[in-house]
């Protein structure tokens, strides 16, 4: 699956919950698929969507807060994983769209072929789900609404054909 397909699936369960979306293609896809007033499109500060999501989650403990991150974005500010894990916000759900690249800036490779984001997040107190298929994503989305976070879904995606479709 590509990131856009995953965002379409996730958008069906989010409804009015806030989404903080990383800069680049995750925000562009979210805007085109599911623009709403409670979305926050992180523009220009690569890697900080999860930090902003943490602040929103702490300030709004009764709302489930969703963060859309790319693997490249997350790796730019990887220390946020330990901060989130230490503070343990029960209402934070962190989606990582892992296509092994900085797709928004030209497709440069990341290190997620060698580094397992999910294992590191689990060691930092996240509840982690590794997602390979659309069906796994749909099943997991039903589960995460009922468990305490922080929760991370590492969704393995393919690079999209974003440029040629525009």
C-alpha cells in the first residue's frame, strides 16, 4: 500500500479527533483526502509533528490525538520517542508511514531498512503495531481506539507515484 491509501483508511475512523501531520507529502495527502478544522499541517519544521502532537495530547487528555509522521520526519527528531515514552500520554496515537525514504525531498533513503523504529518505540514505552497490509491496518484501527497509549503504528508503505499523478 502507499501512504495515501493508508491515510484514506485511517481517515474513516478519526472523525473529529485532531490530526497533527508531518510536513511534506503526509500533510498534502491528508489535506486532499480529509481536510478538517482540527487538522494541524506541520509545514516547514521537519521532525516536529510528534513533539507538537505530544503537547496537544497533554493539553487535551480526554481527546484521542493522532500524529501522522513519515520515517524520514521521525528520524529527524528521534529523541521525541523517549520523551513521549517517558510522559506516557494515554491519548496519543502515532502513525509512521515507513517507505524507507525522504520521499518529499526527492526519495533519499532513510535507515529504516537497518533500524527498527517499532522496537525502539517499544523499548520507550509505546504499544507498537507493525502493519504490512490494508487488512492489518483496518483490524488494528479497531483495537487502538480502546487501549491506552502511547500507541505507534509502523505502517510499511511503498513510495508513491506522487509527482507523475500531478
